[in-house]
């Protein structure tokens, strides 16, 4: 097999939410850009793991994430792949539990098409079905990466690299330092597999939830726009609960699930309901043998919850499983140590930074690494994400984007959601393109100029 060498100004590794935004932003800034993704499609968590709907891009009623995230949403709406972002009202004042106050439902298959479209329109070289199998690094600088597909084994050389792998694979291979899990015991948040059921009698189910609020931990009925297509759902619900029914079914041996309750989101397509209800703890998402174990366990949980829903949830008696995550959803693995480590206090109290490149607004949502519970903490205000969180302390021509940025275990519980990853990715893409254009290290760019360019791309910083 012959090996060829290809040169780009910016190489983005990972085609999830952070990577697609980084690649689009880099190319729009003028850099020759390649995007490398091991799957046959883009979207990462949203497509491969069915993680939806997208959590809030608003703090209270103020939009704080726009830019490429909004471009994706607008394209989805144009192709009837989303309602757009909708508000989620709550019966408990000050609560946004489970959503952050706004959600953006989307169709995973239409999203795959939309992401291809936006990436290619930006002029990005897209390499699907392609793995990075080697990182050539020396003295704190990435000199190239080896890539492999079914038909070729090549080398990519770039001036700047963006690690959007989620796990920080490229950064670690280049010598970057990292943390894993929480400080006290090294445990990371659990993994899950989402799935969708179709042919649900949604009116019957929603009416039941209105009459049995006591069975629910939280519930919200999203406010739908008035101009939606006639065939879209007229009502939606998002909720978490049915704890007693879950506990009793577990006690009888009828239900195998790693949580104490069910969380679900009805879709914008009438009769479809997305479940975020499965969980496996103590899985290292960077260890393939553990991921295999999780995939097997989680699929068993999916089938068990489907049977439970059909038997016990009103309106589900004729429903069936229509789709399930093609790969396990991983909430947390490595967090690369950067020039600044974002903390829980920064997130909770709306910290502001002079080098802010994006804002975060999702509450701190920690799925317990050791039991079946959750801890949800509301924010005082939207917070800034500083550019320094994208800069690994040990590497000069590499930026990290997405859930592997420099943050504590607790801060990651907010920054990890996909809307935030897209905002971070957009900043990384513009920064990398600027560094390549100016032939300087990632720390050598003018952050004020970076902020100006992000604003020009309709980002909010």
C-alpha cells in the first residue's frame, strides 16, 4: 500500500459537534482545512449516539450560543428536520431541570445530510471512514498524523491541528497532560444508549402526565411555534420520573435498567418518543473492551425498557422500538489540562474572562459515577469559556475542542453538551486558521482579533 503525504493549513480530527463547527469555521476563515472522521457520517453524539434533543443555547430567555450552531438549526428547519429551538416552561419557579430551559429537537438522519452540506459548502476536505493511527510529535509540536482507511494509508501534515475526538486522543498522543474522572476517586460520568419508540399515542400519554404530576420528578411541555408544518406534532412533552413503577418492576425482575427513573422527550414527529433512560457506571470510554461490555449491557437495557414502556406507560401499548444508538453515548473521559482549567465555581457563578471565545449556559448536570442518581445545579448567569481552556499546556500547534477541553469534572458537566461543543469548536476553527495564516503558534494570535472574527461569524462571546 503506497503512502501519500497531503498538506493542509488546518487538520481537524473528529467529526462530532465540535469538529464540524471547527472545520466549517476554519474554512470560512480562509484556511485549507481537512476534517477526519472514523465513521461513515458526521454528527458524533447527535447522530451516532442519538443524543437529543440539543440542550439549551439560552440562559433564561437570552440566547447566548448562535454562530454555526444556529446555521445548523436553520438548515434543519429548512429541510423539516427540526422545529427550531423551543422554550420549555416549568411549574417550579427557577427550575430548568432536564433541559436548561430551551431545547432543539432534530432528526438524526436529516442532520447527517445537513452537516455534510455545510461542511462541503465551506470548502472542507472531508475524509470519512478514516482513522488516525499515528501522531508524529516532537518537542511539543505535532509534525504530522498517519491516517488509514480501507483503501489507503497516508500522512497529513498541517500547520495547526484541532483535537475534536472527545477523548483527547491526538493531544495525549502528542504529549499533553490530562485528568480523568473526578478528583476524589477518578470515576467518570456513566455511559448511556438512547433509543426511540414510534407509534405512541402521544395525546393519551401527555394527558396522563397532566393528571399524575406526582409521579414525575420534573416535566415540561415545550411551546411550539405556530408556523410548523401541518404534519408535525401539535404537543410535546419532556419529563423524568415514574420512579415507583421503575422500582417495583426492578423488584419483580421485570426491568433491567441502570437508573432509578425514566427520562424521555417526545419528538416533533407525532408518535415518536426518545428515551434517555439507560446507564452503565464505571466504564472507561477510552478502553475498547469496556466499551464492548457497555454496548452489550446497554442494548439489553434498551429492550427491557421498551417492554416495560409497552406494558406500563399509558399510550405505549402499540408502540415499538424504531431506532437505537449505533454506538454508546460517552459523557466524560479525558480532560486535557490547558493554560486555564475551568472550574465549577466559574460555571455556577457566571465567570467572565477577557479572553472569552464562547459562552456556556447549561446547568451543572452530574450523572453520578457510582450510583443511579443525578445532581442538577442551576447557574447564576451564563459564563465565559476562555481561549486558554483550548490550549494544552504541553503542545504549541494543537487546540482541543468539545468535551475534552480544560475543565474540572464538575465544570465539564455543563460544557459537554452539544450546543456548547459547537460554540467551542467554532472558536477553535477560527483560532487555528488565524495561527496558520499568520504562521504563529496557537498562543501567538491576538485574542482580540479572534473575538472580532468570531463576532463576524455571528458567534456570541
